[in-house]
C-alpha cells in the first residue's frame, strides 16, 4: 500500500487518512518533504486550518445571510404585488406575512454590527427559526400564486359554460351532438374539480408559518402534487372544450 497523506478535515484537530495519489507525490520535493497539505478531496489549492472565525467575521457572515433573506423577501413582495391572478384576500394575507417577516429580518440585521458573540448566536437562531424566507415564505408565495392562477383559469372555463351549453342545445338534432355534449360535461367537471382543489390548496398553504418548519414541508410537497394534477386536469378541460367549440362552429345554425 502506498504512503498516506494527512489532509485537514473540517473539524478542528481532526484528520483523515487517504492513500497518497500521484498528484500528492508530484507535490513533494526530492527529499520527500511535503510542500503543502492538500485540501479535502486531494486536489486544488493547499488547505489551511485557520481556526475559529473572529467576531467581525461572524458578524459579516450573518449580515450576508440576513441580507440574502431580505432580498428574497423583497422579491416575493414584488411577485405578490405584480400578480394578476391572486385573489384579493390571498394577496392581502401574503403581503401582511411578508411585511412581518421583512420587519423581523431588518430588526435582526440592524443589531448585528454591535452584537456580542452571545447576541450573534441568538440572532442566528432567530434567523433560522423565525425567518424562513427560503423554505417557508418562498413556497408559500409561489404555490399560492400557482393555485390561484389555476383557479382563475378554471373559473374562465366555467363562466363560459352557459354560452357553450346554449349553443349545444341549439344543435341537439345535429350529428355528433351526443359526443359534443359528453365532452362538454367532461370539460366542466374537470374545471370544477380543479377550481375546488386549488381553493383548498391555497387555504392550506397560507396557514403555514415559519415556526412550523420542518413539519410543514409535507404540506408544500402535497400542494405541489395537487397543483400538477390540477394543471393536467385543466389542460384536458381546455382540450375537450376546444373540440366542442370546433364542432359547434362546423355546425352553424
């Protein structure tokens, strides 16, 4: 077995041993002296154990993390305000939640430059437990917009129902009427189910809070599944409705 090279692991004072490879051998001098320790993985720039971060470095790191969350919340706020398919009540709920989370992050961020180590630890804990900008607020906004969009599109199909129904009735004696009526009924049923399901999805998603993570992750996963099903159902409803409208146009009264 070849010689072993000591490479620093991420844990302070902990090292792993891996068989020395050709890259490591080339990095040695003629006398076998190691020129530089290799980083984890055995390739790339030399790895140095710089020890624990200073207070200033910890502050800078937390500021960067909080700023990223603040930027994400701003983006989500824009998504909500620019959406044309969110219901007014859902938009109001999301806007209020985003405003609350943005305020929390801003408050924590403002105190970081003067925080002690203990205060930084508390701020970091608050960021991960109370300000779930990425794992809770992001899916909450995106899934609610998606659900309300499907709901709106399904509503358009259903709103057209009486007009299409009247046109079908006027051609009851025409060949192909039974099939057209069947397709229309199928289209209406699919749109109705999609609309009802998406209303429930919006309610469930909006009920989630940052404090509920990670248990509420499954709510978001289930919501995504329901949205995919509803999109498929809505696509079928539209396809059948186009067939019905095509049949009506081929059989003018």
